[in-house]
C-alpha cells in the first residue's frame, strides 16, 4: 500500500506544519515530541526560586508558554525548509523516509533555542543528541546572561569568566551566591536571567544593635541568612544600609523584609509571640533611598500584619549605564521619642527588577 508524505511551505499555519513534520519523523522522535506536549509533567523543581525570595512563579507546562510555541513554530518551519533544501522533495510515494531530528545542524538548533527561556532550553535538550549538544552552545547561554556577568563572576565566584563555559556560569549564578563575608547574596532569576540581590540585617547599621537590652539576633529558618535582628523595645529606631554594585541597565525596586512578632519553633511548629509588638500604629516609619546617579525616593507607612513577613517597598531607581557601579543608600527610621516601639524582626533588604513586584503580591 502506498503512502503519501506532503511537505507544506514554510508559511503554512502551525497545525498543518506540525502534522506534516510528523510524517518525516522517526517513530521514537514522534513519541518524544508528544511527550513534550503533555500537560501532566511537573516543572516545579526547575521553576523554584531561592527560598524566601519575595515571590514564586507558578509552575506551568512548556506548551502553555508563548516563547515555547514561537520557538517550536520556528523550528518546524526551519526543519521543513531544510528537508526541501536537501532534496527530500515536496512529496514522496512509498517507502518510509529515514530523515529525522538528528539531521538538523547544531548551529541551526542553537539559533532556534535562543527564542526560548532557559527552563525550556533544558527541557528541549533531552530531545536527542543534536538538541543536547546545541543546548550547550556558548553564544546561546551568553544571550541569556546579564550584561554584567563578568563583573558578577569575578566578584562572587572569584574565577576568570573566560575559563568557564557560559552554561556553567548561568547555572552557578542562578543559585544563591554569598559575598562580603556572607552578609550579601546575589543570584539570577532562573526564568529571565535578571539580577537579584539581598542584604542581611548583619550588613546594616542599626542604632543600639550591640545593646542586648534593646536588640538581639535570633536564629531562624525563615531567613535566607538564617538570622534576623529582633527589636525588643526602643525609643529611637533607625536602620541604615548601603551597597555598591554594577547593575545591568533597567529599573529596580528596593524593599525591606520585616515581621511584627518574635518567630520561633516549638515542637516542630511555628510560633509567633506578639507580646512585645507595640508603637508601630502610632506614627509611621519613614523609608528612604538615594543612588549615586541622582535617584531619590521616600515614603512613610505604618507597620501592620503581625505574624507575617511583609515586603515594604521603599522606591525604585533606574540604571542607565551598566558599565559603572551604582552606590545605593537606604534607611528606615521612626525617631519620635514620645513613645517606645518594639516586637519587630528585621530580616533583610531586597533589590530586584521592578516588574518582579507583581510576583510578590
């Protein structure tokens, strides 16, 4: 019995292109493609951000992402064009073709993978040897790295960026990396490759921090630094910090991570003691930031939601020159000495791209 294989032109709609491609795929490659398009796979592990980052992306299937569909569409069309170019013909009658995904040059596949997000690239790498090799191309991963990756590698990893593969750099930077004696942390968002920073309470200048009548450090798993500064009671509340870092071009937000109440664990369960919480509803706390390139922000708000960690947005700043380090100064104060305040945990300060704020809500 004769069978007919039809190849549609490059601008054929996606569904027809997909069906025509399946005619040329070997059975095992067809199964791989169908497995990629299933919805029941769990990508939660890959999409996890570092613990206690102010947001989590909802895991979702590859076939639900626009970039995946765009990249897959480009791939299908490129493959069909390649088959036409190699003389497989517009149609063939009888006999099964031996053409498969392995016939595509790795450089072509790498160019297609550039249209996908890093988690999607890693999923496609499992398709076959060609995709696996193409997914490791330096030019592919360099396009996903931030413009300041050389600076970050030298400052945090303490290695020569030229001696590392770009995929390895992305992998290592996408995990939390401590620097400045473990008081600061930097990482790449695994989806977008954008820079995020956090600064421990131990890197902040806190008025009275050395006087145990007012402040003490509490060990807790709820902090990415495993420790928070806890205020028992004080008249003059002032926390000041600064950081100098080379940021890629973009708009960034700065937030304080605070908690009303003393957190601890008892018999393996979370316990929050609110006995010392007072004074934060009388006068607002003033938050401020300023940068070396002239950006300033200030806001005032009352501290609320006892028992919960809250990100208090101080303001945004813009980085226009990515090749120059930006010095950022920030603070929060409540120095009205007509009343005391207490029962506050100061965990850290976050700096991340402003569009990430939607995730933290």
